[in-house]
């Protein structure tokens, strides 16, 4: 079955960096775009970044442009989110997601907390 497993979250000080990973299994990873979303307490889930199947196209939310970088390693079936210059407002649960067969598949999420 399809599985998406995020890791790499944690507590970091403002200005710090984290790299999130999402390991995928149960489908042909290289064929599908991948997304990172986040959800802060009391807020709706929002799209953070998207990468196309072969990695040539990337899109970012305005709030993270220039600070976050999405990438993928199709040989490892893994998508990454490098987060630099983190701000308290980046605090959220981060999820990876893919879509195929008219269905969305989500990971369980990883908590990122930016605080001094």
C-alpha cells in the first residue's frame, strides 16, 4: 500500500535550519509530483512547495520563497524540504502529499517548532 513517512522535524531557534525528508513506498515514486504542506495550530493546511516528477519544476508559497528548497531523489524514493532562516511563524506540522488515481495520499506529519 502507499506509504509516506516524514522525518526530520524538531525544535530549532529562529534563524536556524532543518531538513525534512519524506520516504515513499507502494507506488512508482518517479512518476508523480510531490508536495509539502503545513498546518499551524488553529489554521488551515497550506501548500508550501511542489516539485514535478522529474524535479525540473518547483513552486513555493510566497511566505517561504528564498528560504525553503524542495528536492527529490528518485533513486531513493524520497522528497526533501530544506528550510533555512526559519521564523516562529514557520511553526507547524509538515506533511508530504502526492496525488494519483484521483486520490490524495498523505503522510502522518512531522512537527517543526521554531522558538527561542
